[in-house]
C-alpha cells in the first residue's frame, strides 16, 4: 500500500443510534457499575453489555468508550474526500466475529 | 497538523507500554460541566492490568480469524486516523492518532 492512508470515523452530529449505520458500528460505550474483575461471559466489547449512546446514568467504576475502525479497504484509494468512502465495515457482525467485506 | 510532518519518524521517545513502539496516540479527554458553568476534567483510567500507566488508551489491531480474508498492511509511517465524539454545541474534540513505526 502506498503512503498517506487516512481514515475517519465518527460524526459530531451523531445522536440517534440506529443499527447498520456507519456511526452505529463505530462506537460503543460500557458503563461500569461494579468493580472490575475477570470479564463475565457474553460481555465482549461491542456486545450486548455496551450501549451505542452515551450512558445516561452514573458509572461509578468508569466509562469505557470503544471505537471501531472499518476493516475493509477498497484496495485502491488511500484516502477519499470524506475520509470514509474508501473503507467499509463488514456487512454483518462486529470486528470479532465477521470479516467478510462487502463487494463495495 | 501539517500532513507532511511525520512525528512517527522523528520521535525519540514514547509513552507506549512497548518501548519499541514510537507511535503517537492522542486520546480524548472528557470534561464534565457543572451547573455553574465550570468544567471539571474527568480523570482517565488505565485498562485492567495496566495500572502502572496513567490513563491513555488501549489500541487493538486485530487480524482476521476466518483464515481466508486477505490482509494488506498499511505503510507504517503514513497511517493517520481521526475520530471525534462527545461533541456538544460548544465543544468538539478531534483526536489524531499515528501508527507504530
């Protein structure tokens, strides 16, 4: 790949999480209401323990923000005018489960 | 930030856990706004098991598990990614991150 690869995720105006949007796939919040310890079953990052909007309750043991970057690339462009169009998320699943890229 | 400036190549030190890694990762800082209008910086916490460092962030570069997806490595000195979040009408915080050299 040539030099100068750039990508951007996120949208400062993003307010309403709706599944299958790029913004939905890019961020997840974890509100810790208990002390940290070994991760319970089914609590993986980006899973059902996360919310896609900023927590609206106290998180006395911390707030974690997970940002996910697209894992698919168009194979040609190291950047695009919106810094997003040259990359893509897998059409389904999350970064840990699904790697198949859309045919763009 | 001038795109021709390549901090990854000119840096002589790092705060990364791996001293071989001269990456520059800048992380967002959250501020809480009190009712009287004053801002309080919310402290950053290190990840579990990394309590020696003061805040910062954990970055994962994951590889495909499916044994078939092809991976192209980005050229180390050139990747830049930027993300913004927690925007409010009065404040927006851009983050610039550079990859390992």
